[in-house]
C-alpha cells in the first residue's frame, strides 16, 4: 500500500514551520464524573504529536469523543479531560480550542487540542464546505486514527482530499504495515481465529477469509453454528440454525483449497449462563438438550494450539469461550498462550480480544495489536478502508 508517511516528511525536512493538523483517536472511556478511566489511546497518540513538535511544526490535534449531536455542545462531550491528560504526557500546556473551524492561532513549537470534531455540523456526512475549511487550517494533514479509518467523515476523509499534503501518522502506518504482513503477504500457514456470538455479524468476514487462510478457527456462538453444520448436537446453546448452510459452504470452500475449519471434538458445557455455573467437559457428540456450550474442551484447545504452533501468521479476532468466567476460560487461555509462544507473526484486534490479551498479560508477545475495532473487522472482510483509499490517491498525485 503506497501512502505518504509523516516520518518521511520529517526526514525530508518538510515539516519545520508548517501547520500540521493531526486527526488522532482520543475517544477514551470516562466515569460519570468525566474522569478518564483508561488512557491507552491518548498515550498512543503522543509519539506523532511529539514528532511534529520536535520537527518545529505548529501542531493542531483533534478527535471525536463519544457520540455528540452535531452543533449541540454539552459538557460531557468536551475533550477538556483529554487536554489535561495530554498536557501531563507531553510535559507542556495543551490549550483546548472551541469553535475552531474558521481559524486557529498556534505557533511553531506549540500544540493545541481542537474541541470534539463531531460537534461540527456536517462532520459525519463529510460535508465538502466543512472539509475545505478544515483543510485550509493546515499545510499538512496527518491521519493517525486507525479506529476511524473505516469512516469517510470530514476530519478523516474530506480534509485529506483538500489539504495541501495528506499523509499517514505512525500509528496508521504501523497498522498498514501489520495488515499487509498478515493478509497481503503472509508467511504460511496463515491461521485466522474468528469468534463471536453470531455468524451473521461476521459471515462476510468468514467468507472472505475462507479464500485466503489455511486454517479457519471459529469460536463462541459461531462455533456452535459450525457444530450444527457438522451434525453435532448443541443443546440450548447460542447458534443460528438458519445459517447452517452458509457454514457448510465455508467448510466446503476451505476443503476445496486443501484448507480446513477445525470442528471442536470436545466442549465445556453448563446448565446456565452465570459466574456460578458448574462446568462440565464433554465430547462434542455428547451434548445434552439442556446444555449450554460455553467453551471449547481441552482436547480441542490442544489441537488448535498445535495448529497455531505450526503457523507462519496468526490473525486473531475474538475469544473462543466465555473467558470472563474462569471455569469457561480454558480454551481462550490455551490459545492465547499458544499465540504468545508461537514464532508466527500475530495480529490481534477487537475489544474482547484486547480484553483477553490484557487478562493473560501477553501484550508484549503479540506481533501487532490493532487499535481499531470496526476498522479491523472491515480489513478482515477484505474491504478497502476510506482512509487508506484517499491517502493512496493523494500519494499517487
């Protein structure tokens, strides 16, 4: 993927004295009092901002926060807590600027945070007038928010169309490199783990991957639908019987390529979904009508761990069981350990996946952890993200 990179502009000496507009992803969780409860995204944005400051740029940064109504400011929608945290991390003042569309005062070596960009009327629909006004604020636009790369909005797409220069920041560039390494030019075998409650929400992803991967590991409610497709009983487990034929088609598609969808040989069941439920390990063909399948069994987990151990590339989206409850966490824990100990390049994404990675403390053992939820899923689906598309167009001149 050929895009202009911010690091290249810095290396070429094209940033000093320039007005740089950075679209970051600072959409962090807050408590009822507005205090930030987890600041990973803010910390991840610092390198790009610091690079721009060190290069002598006048730096403007913006982001969305929550889901505000365009044109209607409410205190809970403000980036004020983010500005405070960003100032602590950068060790310098970070003024928050409201109503910034018609002009921003910032000098080289300074940084300002522009108030929640989704408060601007026309942001979500990528209004051309708004996009042109944003583009007029800067000499260089830097997209560094992969979590928004699947949306063609004013501050993610429109500004990139009209800014004098548009490039990828270090976070976005790292995502591009990791995605290319995992999907465009993967070391084989390529193994994908796709799990979740419903096949319907990830059917297009499964079909896309079925044409690319060597092993397609399914988990959660998705695996239950595949168990049905393989003729196994699933009791009262979450599944989508109307998509059994789609599951069979995916299995057949993989088989025709000499690839496979490993079907669980054993599972962990309970008679209720709760933290106090008693877990029972049973063979996949011994599930009773009153059973709920809440995890893969140890034999299946060991088999899948072996597949991962032989992999050249692993793409991971979703835990394979209800890992939040310890008695149903064995499958996810085993696969997480297998990925952590594998020599394969691994890329992981999705909120539940990141929670599992944090729970098992394997952050440093994953090749690349994607910062985007919906964007990561659309990449797996084979879609071209709007942010990548416009940056490629701009790079091509």
